[in-house]
C-alpha cells in the first residue's frame, strides 16, 4: 500500500485535487481515502488549536489511516496529514507562554508526530498564492480569520518541512484541478508508486 497525503493551508485545494487523483487512480487500482477530520470536528473554531483538540486530531488521524488500511488498498489518499495538525499545534505554541504542562503536552504530541510522519510514501504540500486564495474564499467556506493567517501558516509549513527534513513536493494549485492532479500523478509515476 502506498499512503499519499495532501497537506496545506485551508482553501488551497487539497480536497479537490485528492478527489481528481482518486478518480484516475481508481481506474486501475484499489483506492481508499481518509477525509479531512477537521471538517467534522467536535471543537469550535477557537478551540481547534489547543492541546485537547490537537491530541484528538493527531490520534484520530492515525486511527483513521490504520482503519482504512485494513481494506488493503493499493493507495490510501489522506486529505490532511499529521503535518497539518503539527503545524496548527506549533502555531498555537508560538502564541502561548511556556510552562511545564505545555512542555509535557508538546513532548507527547511531538512523539506521535515524529513516529507517524515517515509513514507517508508521498506527501504533497498544496500551495496557492494570496490573490488566488482570495478569489476562492466564497466557494471554500474559509473564515476571514483563517484567510488572514494563511500567509504565516504557509510559511510555517515551509519552515517545519525544512527543519524536520520532510520529503514533500510542492504543488502550486493555480491551474485547473485536472492539471494539478496530473502533476501529482506524474510524481507518483516518477517515484514508481504506480
């Protein structure tokens, strides 16, 4: 099984690209997908970054990926990865004053993150520039708060990928969804995952 994750800021087009890639891969292979767990979250928007919510998202992401892998698909496509939850947590930590409880929480989440991040055969960081994202806001359901933080969050993705030496491919989602999906499929072929 090849586990492929799509990560990036909200509204970048991860779900649309994943859906198109799944359609094409499903023509010749068995494909399962793990939806973005944040969309059906039990947490209010303001609570989505705290330790309790991030522990929930990280552990549920791992559980959902494991459950979907039981069907032994050729490809498991993840609409979000542990990287997304880790970025959200790191952003939350940057805004808080450190204390012993916070440090203990950080160590726990970091252990889970580091244990699981290498389980992805391929990780795509779906990117979009601010002007294009602004055009998509009405369709994407993005809140103003999320849009205002999208630039710094995208930068944080880059910093974490570099610092943690995560092998991730950038997919700039400025073209049509079909063209972005073709770029993903080319990477899958180039890495001999098909």
